[in-house]
C-alpha cells in the first residue's frame, strides 16, 4: 500500500550512487545505511581529512560489528567497506543520483552546501536534507532546480529506528518525492510524508518531552528523578541519556526554532542553553550540574 501522500512509484528515478555531505556521526550512519541497503557506492565529503578519516573509520567499525554478530558475511563486509569512500571535494558527486546533507544546523550553511552540490551534479540528482527542524523550502530557494530538494529526516541510531520523515517543500516535484519514497523503502524505513513546518512532527513531541523534563529540573526536581520521567511512558532510554544521544546543541537548536515559531507552546530552558554554552560533552558527566547562573 502506498504511504499517505506518496506519488505514483512509477515516477521514481533509480539511485545508483549516493553522496553524503558531512562525515559526522549522523552522516557516517547514513553512509553505512545507504551502502548496506542500496548496495551502491557512497561518497562522504567533509572539510578536512581528519574528519573524513573519522567518518570512514566509523563505517568500518560498524561493519566489523555486523560481521562479528553474523549479520553480514565476510564477503559482504568487504564489499560494504569498499562501497564507502571519502573525498575532500564535491566533484566526487558528479555522477550521484542522490546527495544528502547532514551538516551543521544552519540554514545559510546548508544553502551554501546545496549550491555547491548543484554546481557539480546533474539536473535530476535529488538533493536531500537530514535537517531536524529547518525549512526545506527555504533551503531550496535560490537553487537552479529547487524541485529536486526534499527532506529526509532520520532518527538516531539510524540503523535501528524505523521511521523516516519525508518532507515535501513547496517546490518539490512528484518525481523527487517518488524517488524519496522508493529510496526510503529500499532503506527498509517506514516512511511518512510530513509538512514542511518547523521541526516537522517527531521533534515537536521530543522537544515538548525534553522541555518538560528540563523544566522540572529548573523548578527544583533532582536531576536523577527527572531523568526517570520518560520511563513512565515506556520509552527505551532515560531522559538525559536521550538528550545526550541527540546532542544538547541539536536539542537547543530545535527548541529555539520551535520557540520562534510557536512562542506560547515551546520554551527554551535556560539550563539547556547554559549547558550548551559551557560545551559540556556529556550531560551525565560526573561533574555535571545544571546551574543556570
Ligand atoms: N548504531 C547501530 N546500532 C545500534 C546503535 C548505534 N548507535 N545503538 C544501538 N544499536 C543496536 C545494537 O547493536 C543492538 O542491535 P542488535 O539487537 O542487533 O544486537 C540494538 O540496537 C539494541 O541495542 P542495545 O542492546 O545496546 O541497547 P538498547 O536495547 O538499550 O537499545 C537504543 C539502544 C537502540 C539506542 C534504544 O535505547 C533506543 O531506541 N533509544 C531511543 C533513541 C531515540 O529516541 N532516538 C531518537 C532521537 S531524535 C533524533 O534522532 C532526531 C533529531 O532530529 C534530533
């Protein structure tokens, strides 16, 4: 059955090579997922060699884990390793059919990335963004082919969580959307079409949950108590472990985007802002204490 709002799958274009912009944790997880499920070459790009090496090393380490668990054979592991490569220039995307960006959450940066990619790829190459909360329409504006831009919002850990929010921008055409759905299906994700609205759907919920948990701490609830709040909903991770997984900086960015769009519904916790400003690497680091002062 076709997911609600998905266009005719006959319009989908074939994806035979994938580019990933960024080689951070999310980007590296995406590279592995695309290589494993589509069995096509995947090229990661980033600004410097050290980051690229780290991204490729992450993929290799995850392949080792799959091999150790018997999820892939030795041959498949070798093939997976050979499918994922790193390149410092986006020229390596020239023959890609789909490029996904997973860089810093900044509209200007992402627009710049898409402009650079567009200068290299063919006119039908899909440009996907893994943004958590920014407008896909705004990201496409100014491009020569805004109709090939689509939101592809994955959840961390990408290998485990089944949902994929596919975001249709104002200019996204049916062929792009059909390609996005066909690709999402090949990635074995459960795809839903969401509106291009701030933070789409899932992050609105998550931000509300986390906002209330951190708000409780702001109001004097001990952090260890507030941490248990999501257990009451049967969610698999404690609140602050989840915050740590998402990354406080990403969580703050989403909260700020939602606060701007819906000031009555979303607050930005002073504690979260302080935590991010202080550059705390781990929410539950032994010396951690929430202190808005
Ligand atoms: N990469 C790949 N696989 C991973 C992984 C990772 N980072 N983390 C865990 N896994 C795998 C494990 O290998 C294990 O797989 P097998 O069963 O095949 O061996 C499986 O997941 C279960 O892992 P564990 O037994 O180690 O631990 P667990 O049962 O506690 O599950 C978890 C760990 C999957 C992370 C689980 O706690 C979970 O789903 N947590 C919720 C995560 C969540 O809500 N993420 C959404 C964040 S929001 C977001 O990402 C979007 C945004 O824009 C901010």
